[in-house]
């Protein structure tokens, strides 16, 4: 079983930055493909970014490309989402997710509890 715990959310003004962290349990973190998703009130959950386990390749949603960066530290069992130039439309609960040895489009089997990001205009 993989447990994921997000942190780093908060309130920020438009144009500001936040860095989200997601700490994962387990001794094989390097074999996890990690993703970030978000869900705004009244909307479906949407993909934000992913980093693939075997080559650290990354994929981003068009809405965040050039502003957000996903990265990982296998020594710390942690994945990060650096969010710059934040916009009010980035306001959502952000979730990290994992699949083991999957591609970026494989189903994510494990999910964190989410962290709130609020961007004020």
C-alpha cells in the first residue's frame, strides 16, 4: 500500500508562487509514476502534470505549461509541483497520485488527501 501526503497549499495573490510537496511511503518510490491533479468547486478533477518513473519525462496540461514544474527527489520519496505566475483559475484542491511502473496515461491507483490552493485576484 502506498500512502501519499500533500502539503504546501495556501492563499496567494495572482502572479505569486507556491510549491506543493507530496511525500510517499514505501521503499520503491523510484518506481512510481507521480501525477498532480486538481479539482475546482463544481468542476471535474483534471490532470495537471506527471513525471514518469523510469526516465523522469514530464507531461503538463496546456493550462499550466510554462508556469508549473513537476520534479521529484527519490532520496526523499517526494514529488514537487512548483507553481509560478498563479492565476485565480488555478484555485482548486490539488491532489498527488501514483501508479507503480506505469506510464503517464496509466490509471493512478493511489491518491493523497489533497491540499487547497487559493489564488486571489
